[in-house]
């Protein structure tokens, strides 16, 4: 069953969680800073992360090298710095989405394609809103919740205190939240005509994954988009979001035609292609610090 804020268990308050609660309290305070100041601090934080987060920086640099071979080293280095700046701002956006106010963003947000979403929902059909892991995902998801009752699928935090605080924050605006293991509840939500936001673009392992092209490289990708659409009859609708200076653009595309097919690999490749197109439009804002190509097909050379 989907969680609501009223059904959350009591927060974990034992002493071993106190350091995490201290960090959450600090983030709660930072979420209330003026937006222009948050953007400035985010750029500074991004520069610091670029300097000190060596493992993540190297992963991002390698991703940009293999995904944008047409760029020279100088252009990729510039894009890498822009990515870390976007990442720094994104951390403040996450905190503001969970625990702060998005009133400044509501004044200038531009949303395109709401009519595509309404068309996909016609007749009470469920909708699987597919996006990628962009630095703007949490804030833009909250902004979209102003217009439609959107549920989300997510990966549970390892820290019980952070899990409780973030879930409570999300349930201020999302209609429901499902962990990736709550498949039955997700299926039921879609069969009842619900909207479910989902990002299937991280390196996965298990029996329900295939290697599908992403920037021309075989990427281990979960087939859940195909499976959920097949099980529920839900429409699959690409959802793109990006930051434009201090403003935000949310774009909802028409539902993917003839989806699902009988071929989970072909369907997964279509979803990867849609997310790749989003990443090409706003390359600095895609989550390049994730090792997207960690798992390789048998016999293929490692990327990292």
C-alpha cells in the first residue's frame, strides 16, 4: 500500500541516529535560504566537489569521454565543471523540494505538454511518467505535483532517519511513494488510473535487466518500464525537465506509440533513446557521476 504522511511510523530517535538528525536539521535550515543565495552557494559547492570528489569526478569525466567523443578534451573539461555546478545547485534544490518552499520557482516555471498527459489519462488509463536522473528531478517533480496527482518510485535510503525525513518531505506533495520493491502496490496504483514517476536509467543487475544502447554503448538497464506497461496497460510518457538560469522548464511528450511491444529489449532501447535525447538537450544537468556503464556484456572491455 502507498505511504501517506499520516501512516508513517514514528521517526527513529535513538542516539545512534542523532548525527544524521543533526545533518537533516542543517539541510532543513539551508532549504530556507533565499533562492539567489542558494544558487550562489550551490555553484561554490559544485566547485568544491569537483576539486575533492576524485572518484566521482573521474567517473563523470569517463562518462563524458565515451558519450561525447565528438567533443575535444577542453570542451569536455568545461562540461564537467558545468556538471558539478549543476550538481551543487541540485543539492539545494533537493533540500528545498523536501523541506522548503517552491514559491519562487512557481512564479516562472514553464510547463509544456500537459495536454499530452491528459490525453494519455483518457478513459482512466494509468500513466508511467518516465524520466532520467537529472539534478533537477526532485524540484521539478514537486512543481509538476501542483498540476497532477503524481506518485513516485524510489530507492530506500540506507539511513532510517534520512529515509523517514525524506519520505515525509516527499509526501507533502506526492500522492504516494513506492519503493522499488513494492511492485504489487505500484501495479495496483497504475491499474487504478494513477500517475507514477519513474527513472529507469541507472546501472542495474538481476534477471530483469538487459543490455540496451545508451549513447551507443550497451548499458545494463532494468526492463521494468516494459513490464509495468504490459501488466497494467499504462501509457508510457517521457518527462523532461531542466534548469534555465533561475527558471525551470518541464516538458511532457506524447505517449510512446505501440508500447509495450512483445520485445522487452526493443522497448527498453526506446526508453533509453528517449532519456538520451533529454540528456543531449541539457548535458550538464544529467547525473554523470553515476557509473552508468559499470556492468558490461560478456567479453566487453570495462569502461572504468
